[in-house]
C-alpha cells in the first residue's frame, strides 16, 4: 500500500519561475489551523490509553532506536521535521503541501518554511497540481530520493533490531493487531 488514503498521487506540472502564489488544501482531518485536534471537553483518557501512552514514552527513551537516523540527519544538517517531510514524500510520492503539513502535524505556514529549506538543499521541488493549478505539490528530487532511500534503509534496519527482541509468535501478534487497527481506521474513514 503506497498511499494510506488510497488516492493516486497528484499529477504535477513544473511551477512557473515567477509564480509564488500558494493555496494549501482545505484541512481534511478536522484539524484546527494550528495543526492540533479540536478541543475536547473533559478528560477523555482511559487507563488503557494512559498505559499505551506511557509505554510509547518508555520506548522513546531508548536512544538506540533513534540512533540509525541520527548520523544521517547530522551529516545532512536535517531537522526532525525535515526528515518527516522527506519520509512522507518518499512514501507517498508528490503530495499537496497542505496535506504534507497535516501528515507531519505542523501548520500550513510552517510547512512553507520546511519546503523552502528542503528546496534550497535541492532535496525537494515544488510544482503545480495539473488538475488544480492553484494547489502546490511537493516532490522529491533525484538527490532527495537518494537520501530518502538511505533514511528508509536505516528505519528498516532499526525496525528489524526492534523485532529481533520479540519471539516469532509475538511478532505475528503485533502485526495482526496493527493490521486490525488499520482496517478499523479505514472503515471509520469510509463511513465519515
């Protein structure tokens, strides 16, 4: 599965050199302008959600899980947000800038600066969507694709090390749980 939302990558045309007008996509996920979920009244947490949250935090404390990307990011002077942008573009292909902001969890205003810096590093280029000339699409350059391949290889290597900590039946249980969660999320998205 290449695109999580099952939409084809947008067709793109190169931007005209003198055109700097951008129009981002309308938020599709009900996110507020700041990229945060709408305000929820009261505490919606449960003992299970707090437990999962704590386990994720504990996993994040193990630096060895993050180390494979650290060297690549340092060598290329990339921020975590820039890495997220490269990874999403590598996974999804050309993506509307507004949707890329949503995927990363930043505002539309912030994504402009991120894409500007990646473009200056010759890792990303902007283009107009062929079907909606007002929409701006970001895509990896050949240099960006080569870097994405290195990042992706490092992530896969780190995931392999993490999976090595589990017995084969535990791995299958983990895969089964994640696949069921994804199936239910897709089902909810279709009915919404």
